[in-house]
């Protein structure tokens, strides 16, 4: 189901078009990276998705219903969105009060509020700082409190604007793990705005790439965070249930893998099994075909048009993905 549907959306400032999207769907439960150069329109899009700024023209639907850009209607819609800015501001109160602020102004009773706050602080690993004075936290801790503050209200979509751009390495790794955990749970749609392409590739399988306010195509790339495990003398990266790839050059532990789309081989499968899933996308690109398979995470493949016709593949078919070890690059601890 589409959480957001944008049609013919335009934003113009001082005669300059800063956002021009003919069609953009954001699906429920998916994780997106929002990428593009400075001035591409990323912040403008985040302002629209958070219901803070209306487009100058076009239609936006949320959960299938047209968005009415009137304050009374927008207040209700904003409760579905958590927005974490690059430099969040903490109120001059405790961490607990900061995380529970949104719940308090919505009239959530104290017992329920405390439960949700404790749950959010546990998720970001800061339960031990609940009673600390929030303005005295480090930059990385502040960012994690801001994420907890957004998550405490259990939003349907979490918008993250460069959440690790100004934090130290330790907190960057923690924040990336928080995002990965949320992505894997699948009950919160994520839009991560970042200039860090390797971070985006590891955390968010779907890409929204903007150039000059318009959607632009980017090369397909398979990059996943996963668990490296040993099985019968072979090391594998477990990416999702039923989706794993060989990583003989890496040892056990968490890590990241990159799979070359052109080295993936797809064939029709007769029954479910390891690395088998539904073919969800077929796109002709000159004399090549780009394909996507749902293996619990999207896997992208590319093949010659002649090979595609000979394979008998079609959208909706159950297919086997053969991924040789030489097609996989692994990074331990990433």
C-alpha cells in the first residue's frame, strides 16, 4: 500500500523550480534513502512529507486520502510523522521529559507515556540517561534522544535528515543500527536523507534520487547489512530469511555485502527455497534488462535482452537467484 502518493507536485521560489515531481509513491513499511546534490530539493520534499510546507501545485495523498492543507487537518496528519533534523534542539528538561513531550501535549496519560518513553529510550540505548539534563548531552546522544522522541509517538513514517552528519563514529554506528533494526521490523516507513552513499546503500534498499528538483535514475546496486555465520565449513551472509550469499573471505559477525547485479543469474523455480522469490520488476534499458526479485529484501539483476527472452522470465514468476561467491564483496563490521 502506498503511504504517500505525489502527483504533479511543484514548488517554485523566486521564479526557480526547486521541486518538480510528476509521480512519486512511497510504500508503507519500506526504507528509502533520499539522495542528491545540495540544492536538489531534498529538504523541500521532506518539508512536504512532514506536512509542514505545502507544494505550490499538485496533489498529495496520504494513506489514499487527499491531503487538505489546512491547519486543523494538518495537525492530525503530523501525528503520523516523526521528523529528526540534522541539528535537533533539546528542551531545558530531562531526557525523559524531552522524549515524552509530544505524548504529553497529546494528552497521553502518565502511565502510558512512561511506558512509551521507556520503550523508545531502550531502542536507542539511552535508558541509563533518562533523568539526565538533555541540553548537556553530546551531539551523538542528542541525535539519539531526538530519534527516541520521534519514535515514542509510534509514527507511521520516520523522516531522518542527515542524522549522522555531525556525530562521532561510535554514535554513527549506533544510529545506523537503530535504523537497520527499524527497517527490519518493517512497521515504520523510513526516509533517510543522506549524502553518505555507502550508508544509504547499506540501510535503505529503495532510492529516491533528486537532481534539480526532479527524480533521476541511479545505477542499481545491491548492498546489504547482515550477519556472517558459518555452516558446514562455509561462511555465509544471512541477509533475510531464505536469502543468504557466500562470503568465504570474511569471518563470523555483523557486516555488509555488495552484490554485482550483472553477475546474478535468474531462472524459473518450481518451488520456494533458498534465494528464491517473486520477480517484481522488469525494465528494458537498451539491449539490457534490469530486474528485481523479492527475497525478503530486493535483489537487483541485469542481463542481456537475448538472455532474458531465453530464460522465460515474467513479472510475478517464482525465480531462483544464483549468486556466485565472486560476485559478492564483503566488509566485516560495517
